């Protein structure tokens, strides 16, 4: 009986030490993943807005009106002289599960850029949305998210019409397009209602001129 009790105590001690060790490893791993995600976000923000010097958190002032699309973070992007636009980190469902994108909108209500931060779709198919070497427009070397750069929000945003789909990945293409449009519309609405980012006459003229013409990607 005493032998069984000792064995039980030893096993309990090993279990406690094991749980504590796992907790420490999880904490360290979680912190490392969070730091890496933040680094990737910062790099993407700077890529979309090269002239930015600050990113003011405006998450609490934006909300999604599209079912299934949520906004994790939102930023008012500023240069040293003025506001440049709004960036929204948005999530939604894609073919293989949750997808996370960063969408930037310029003051003239065009897409400043899109970055696919996280995606779990089929390798070689839907995952090509995150592949910098896969082009939906091969001649111009434009990627799936790259085709949205410079696109005005008055465009239809319809896959296989004004949005080129990833080959054999229509569901992924449509899912990501929905997330992009939802984030962009919310950002544009924020810009329109904000009293701190009113477009200058030159920006308004650029917006009118751009909306009337053909837009390209980057």
C-alpha cells in the first residue's frame, strides 16, 4: 500500500513538473509568434504606405457590415506632414479556413495595397494568393493581391469580371475579394466621416480623375 502511495506521489510530481514545463514552453512560443506577427504587420504597413511615419490606432471606431468579416485592427496612417489613408487588418473565411489580410485605402478612396498575412488554403492552388512568385497577370507580373493596388472602390470587385481569379481557386479568390472590399469600404467610410482627414482640393481632383479612368495593380 505504502509503495503504491509513493509511486502515486512520484507520478503526481512528474505530472506537475511536466505541466509547468509545457506552460513555460507555450508562453515562450506564444510570445515569439506574437512578436513575429507584429513584425510582419509592421513591414506590410510600411510596404503599402512607404511614406508613413506613424500609425494611429482607430480600431474602436471601425466595424464590419459584412457577415463573416471581422476587423482585428485599424490604423490612421500619417506621414510627417499629413494623413495618408487608413489600413485595416481583417479576417474572414476562405476555402481552407480563416484568412487574414491587410488592406490599405488612400485618401482618394482607392486601394493603396493589399497583403495576405495568413492563409491555410490548398498548396499550389488557393495558397497562391500568398505566393509572391505567382502572377494572375503574367505579362505584367501582377499577383492576386497586387491587382487591387490603385483600384477605386467604385469598381464592381467581382471575380472573373474586374478581378482576375487564381487558377482553379475561384472560392479562395471570391472569399479574399469579399474581405478586401469589406475592409476597404469601412476604411473609406471612416475617411468620409472623419473631420481630420478631409482630402485637399488636389486630392479630390486626383480622385475624380482616377475614378473616371482605368486602374491597374502593383
